């Protein structure tokens, strides 16, 4: 980790003293590199070796009233800018976060909270078509988080005119010519705090999303809703989790459209020691709606995706070695699209 400290403006004229105080703070840079080897069943992979690098810049500071603020700027492969978020911690008044759509806010943060040694079941080198919740977290948004009370925190998120591109300072995003405008998320995280250690490792989470249709748009557009709920629990070195999700698409065209998706997920992870862990994860998606004028989506294989993944992870200081063996059935809702993938990854952090 390289730590950079901003230098104040004390050497400048007195009129700039306030600027010095306002800008004093710390900036840290962290990063890492991931190297992978991948083998896909029945696919031509060509060169199976991949490499990716990431940099994250984090700034922090404190206001005169004790409130603190944090800035995070993420850069991904090729030093390409990814996203920015700013968080203001107001102490007993909660936190306010402005996020540039990196899917870290709202119900997007709950898309798959199942325990795992490495990644989600659907997130290891296999393009699956699994439908997860995204909500307002997928666009520029503002999120408020309440202070924790009896182990419970609540977040409220809003994305303005969802669908516009992210904008820079002193700019506007224009208007989306579409059927929808603002989007709203509400989430609840509960870690029971009743004075007993038996429930200290229990987490219950639930979240919902609403995107209202504009009244002056086509009759085929109705409001979009998404929801997710689940529970995770640690028993010594074992972590267990299960959850469900749903997505009402806002389409009511009886000719050819998907009206809703449902999802189910569960996982178990075992920490063999401080450095070695193994896990199994499962996720499925189902769709329903109209096809060729009938309220049906054809055969079962065209209506269901199932993905399961066995994973192992081992860490040695700043290095991690991960292995995932993932199997997918009916990927992208196609009964003829079954694939297996094996991924070996080595990550180095600094």
C-alpha cells in the first residue's frame, strides 16, 4: 500500500488558509493483479491465460463537527476509470452515499449474499444469463443508511431518471426517452442483538425496488418491481445461507414477452483454517410470460437456468490461489446450452 498525504497551502498567502484546511486529508492507493487459467467444456478457448489489474484510490477526511467523509475511485484493467462514490458519515444521524452506479448500493448489494470461498456460483468465468436483482444501484444514485439500532440498519436509495449516463460535476444527464423515470430501493439488514452470542452470527436481509411507469407512455409498459430476501448463519467454521429473488419486468404484451423472473440460491462454506476454505453454491433462475400468443415459455429447459459451483481458496499473505469448478444447465434459458468450466486464479494484492 502506498500512502500519500496531501500538503497544505500554508506556504501561500493567508487568503488560501481556508482552502488548506478544507483539503487536508489522506489518500491511499491499493491494487492487485489477477492471473487466471480457464477451461470451458465444448467451447474453443484459444489462449486460456488471462490477466487483470485493478487500482483503487481512497481519500478520507473529517469536518469540524466530527463528521467524516470518504472518497473511492476505482480503476480496472488498463488503468481504465470505473466508478466513484462519496460517503458522508454523520455519526448518530446515519450515512449519506453518492454512488456512480457500481452496483454497491440498494438491493444490488444483496443480489447474492451466499457464503462462498471465492465468488458467486454464477461469477466464475461462465456466462450464464442468471437474472439477479439490480435496482437503483445500477445507475447514479443517492443512498441514506440509518444508524444501527438493535442490530438493524435500513437503507433508502434513489436513482434519478434511471437510464441516463453518469455525469460530471456541473453537468446534467439529459432526459431518457423511455417508459420510466426515477427508481427507488429500500433494504433492511438485521443482525439480532439480544445479549446472546447464539444469534451473533445470524443475518437476515430483505430488499425491494420500484420503478414507476410514466402515465403518458405505451399501455404495454407497467411498473417494474424487484425483491430479494435471505438469511445467512455461521456455526463455528461453517457458514450457511439461502435466499430468494423476484423480478416483475413491467411488460404485459401478451404476444411475446417475459412478465417475471424468480430466483433461488443457497450456499455452504467451510473454513478449514485461517488460510484455507472450501464452498458449494447453487443459483437458479426461472422465467414466465407469453410466447407465440400463449401464456407459456415452452419446454422446461427454456424456462429454467441452474448453476452450481465448487470452490477452494487458499491465501498466503498478499497472495491468494483460487479454484472453481462450475456447471451450468440451460444457460440463457436454452435447453441445448449446458456447459462446464474450470478456473484457476492467482491474485496478488499490494
